[in-house]
């Protein structure tokens, strides 16, 4: 609030500030010329100001008058017709704001900033001196260039914000399309052969995931499966998953037949193709590829830098199935030895990406070859495959930060149905 006793302070401010060329200023005085207060007449005479009169606030809203004015003094509030209509004063305040002007409103016994009108009219006591009025006009004039520059900057920021918003919308639409296309590369339906079932949980951290999986029949007896994880998540990792899907070949077809490629050879070929791309050192892939013979229930798999698969017994006991194998795409000539196991009725083999490592293994240190599984995981994994996937999803939904996960999360479960 501006105090009514501030006249002497504003007068000193006007004297200390850079002097304004008085004769060049045009003041729009709202009120009848012969009815304006003495202080206004003294101001216009002592400072040799050009004066334009408008009898009423409504007439003062004329753009032709406001365009010529450098400052506005409203005296109508104390005129013979009584206090001016608040509506008309607000109309004038809006007109001043649109012309980037600030005015003084001579108000009986009131001072401060008038509500509404974007602070375009500053009420001061009607008995304010000519020096106080001049001090306020000087202050307004000196701040006008600054306000004009600020307004230009605001307009520039609004244009920039609009452009950025358009770009964000475009990027969002492109990412949504990329997400749909990526999901189209994933299997639409998981094969169910004999008493072997497959279940999947797929939760990208963003629109585009760095995880990719597939399950497909290679012939009447063998089903191939894999889970791969390109480091990180987002667009860069998502592009790499497309390459991975095209590079993994579990079956080679010839004119006279076909050959099912062993898991170790599949990863060796994938590693060689990734290494040939000479990806940056920070860009690599982990993965696990395997086959399951639905007649013998034998699973053979190899892994490259990926979390070790988990074998779940019919009684719910869990154990990692460990194999050697370094990161994919880093060094040529890496070997990825395979291992085998037979799924008995009620048993499962679980592949998962490292985004789920804390949910499965927790943050405890490993002691030699013994792994500490989290209590929630040990409870959930006792359920059949489909129920296990639902339980994991519900657990993740209830966890803190579930709407903004730090990494992609994928589970692939191979289950031998209980007899």
C-alpha cells in the first residue's frame, strides 16, 4: 500500500531521479477543466505540461485520447456529479492497461492500489500536493520502459512456450506411435503346447521399452523363447530392441529342411552382430535365450550378462540356475555355454529383466552361491503361473513410485502344469 503521507518522499524521489522533459509530457485530466483540484492546476502550470481534458471516465476511454497521453489524472471522483460510477472507473482502468498506461485517481481520504484493473489506477488523497502528483508521474514514466521491456519478454516467452508445447505434443504423439509399433513386434498370443504354458508380464518405464521378449514354436516339439534388455530405457534402447528381434534366429530354414539353432549359437551370433555395429561403450545388451522340448519338458538355455533364471519347485522353493556368459555386443568371440534342466509337474522357470531385481532379490548381499529372495516374491511364486503374474502386477501397482518406475520390468514364466 502507498501511504498518503508519502508526498514528500515522492517529491524527493522526483528531484533525485533523472529529470523528465516536462514540456514533452501530455497529461490526460479526467474532469471538467474548471472543477479540477488546485493541485492539478498547479501541477500543469508549474511543470508546463500539455493538458488534455475528458469530462468523464467513459469519455476518457477514447483510444484517440489515450494514445496521445503520457499520464492520466482522474479527478471525476470528487466532481460535482458525486463519486464516479465504479463501473466507469474500472472501464477506464482496463483501457489504461490496454494502452500500457498508469493513472492517478484522486480519491477522498483513500490511498493504495485499486483492486481490479491490473493496478492501472493508483488512488491518492484528493488533497495531495502538486509535488506529490509530479513525483508519482515521474515514477510512472521512468518505469514505463522497464514495463514495456518486461512485456516484450513475456510475449517472447509465451511464443516460446507455445512452440515448446507444440513440440512436446508432437514428441508425445510420436512416442505413443513408437510404443504401439513396438508392442506390435511382441507376440500377440503365447503358445500353449501340451502341458507347457508361458506367461508374461511387460511393464515399460516410459512409452518405449528397452526390454524385448518372444515365444514362438520352432517345430512341433520345440518352442523357442528369449528375454533381452538393452541398457537403459526410452527411445535409444527401444531402437536397439528392434535390431535384437531381427538378429535372433532360433531356426535356419534351407531348401531341404531346417535346423534348430542351439541357444549358445544364437547368443554367439547375436553378440557378433551387435559387436559389428561398434556401439558406444555405454550401449550393451543382456539376454537369455532358450528352447523347451514339449515332449521331454527339457529346457536348454544360455545367458549373456542377464540375471540368472530362477527355477521354482512344485513346493515353491526357489533357486537360481547359473550359467556363464558376458554382456552382449561388447567383445567379439564371447562364448555363452548352455545348461539344461527338466521341468517336473508344477515347476516353473522364470526369466526377468533387471528392473525387477529389487522385487525378487531385494538389496541383500549374496553369500557365495546362495541368493536371498524377498518374502513377497517367495509368497507370490507359489501360485500357478497366471495367478503369479497377476499377484506381481498388483504388488507393483501398490508399490511407492509405481507411476514412475526407474526401469522397464518384464517377466517370462515357463510352467509345467501340475498333474
